[in-house]
């Protein structure tokens, strides 16, 4: 049984949508950031501050490889998973990879009260615009995409992904 792998920018709704898909399908949800926090024994912003982003990316890459060898899970990735194309290639081998897109305004609305993301410390709006611009081509290059911009509820997004998963079953 294939995995469902959710990819997309911070605040695109990967974890929320992943939880809904888990409730509806009974498939377990594996949240990569939560696993990395557990492994490191500290929150993401402390990993970034104390060990550096390259260290985080290495841990993330190793975990992506490990999870791509599992079956039947919903995997919610961190927004930077697309930075290493090998991560997506690995996930594509055993999973349906779906990218959730969201415009800068939607992302800002969803993350404005959240200070746990190290890359959005400081001027959030500017950081979102800059990082979105630098990664846009990476998110766009994923075959299955759903634009969640302005969608007030994650429910239709979860339903679309379940339908796509059903129609992609061998
Ligand atoms: C990151 C996104 C975060 C987390 C880390 C880096 C990124 O995950 O992995 O802060 O580079 O976009 P979310 O997408 O769940 O916020």
C-alpha cells in the first residue's frame, strides 16, 4: 500500500490536512518535524540555532529516506523537503506525493500567530515572500498539486487527496 506524502510551503496545511486524511482513512500520520524534534530532543528553532540549518537538513534527508521505505502511511513533510530533490525522488518511489500550494497572503494569515518557525523569525511577511519566490519552481515541479489559497476549510483538500489516492491505486 502506497504512502500519501504531503509537501508544501510552511502554512500550506500539510499537518491539518494530514490529520483529516488519517481520520478518514485510518492510515497512520507520520509528521516529519515532530519525529525530528523527538529525535533531537529539542524544538526545531533550537536545532537551527544550536546545530545549524545544514545539520537539520541532513537529519531531514535521512528521515525522508527511512520513511520512503515504509508503506501505508500518511507522511507530512517540512516545507524545506523540496530543497533536496533526492527527498522527492525517494518519496515518489513508494508514495503519492501531493504538493499543497498557498499564496503569500494565505500563508501569512495561517502563521501570523506562530513563532515556532526559525525561517520566519523577524519580518514574517518579507521572509514568506522571499522564501516562496526562491522555492516556487520546486513546489511547482511536483506532479500533483492542489492550490489551497483562500480555502477556509481543509476538508475539501483532504477529500481531493483521498480521491486521488483511490484513483491511483494499482
Ligand atoms: C521549514 C519548514 C518547517 C520546518 C522548519 C523548516 C522550511 O516545517 O521543517 O522550520 O524550510 O520550510 P513546516 O512546513 O511544517 O512549517
